[in-house]
């Protein structure tokens, strides 16, 4: 009969078994943690890509809306020419100015009549 123990393992055998179990658990937990990190990273990258695509679509839509608004807007009306004011209004202003100068005594009766005739003539 061979020499050896039957029954429960000895102290060294128990320590070896515990070391194997602990090492296996550490390796498995490290693999699981690495897998979870990769999964989280990939998910984050997908979300960033989707956000980037959405922003690009929004920018394109905004640019299109601006282009459509500019194409649909009528051109601004030309500025009215200040020299093209009604001639009657201008003549009335000059006659009023002449009358004021005459009433203040700056223009004599003859000067007023001559300026008025020149203006109306």
C-alpha cells in the first residue's frame, strides 16, 4: 500500500487549493471589469457620434433656413432721394422765408417783389 494520507488534504494542499481559487477569482473579476469598461467606452463613443451627427444636421437645417429666408425676402426698397422733394413744398418754404425777411425789415418792398418774381418766374 502506498504511503500517503487518505481523507482530508493536508495544510499545504489546502493552501494550494485556496491560492488556485483566489487566483482564478482575481483573473475572472479583472476580465469582467475590463469587459465592462470597454462596453461603457463604446457606449460613450456612440453617444458622442450621435450628438455630433445631430449637431451637424441642425447646423445644415439652420443654414438652409437662412438661405431660404434670404431668397424669399424682397430686396430693400431704395432710399428716397432727398433732392426729389416736392417742388411746391420747396417753393412755399422759400416764399415763407422771403416773407419773414420782408416783415423783419431785412428786405425792402422792391427787393421782396424782385425775389418773389424771380422765384415764381
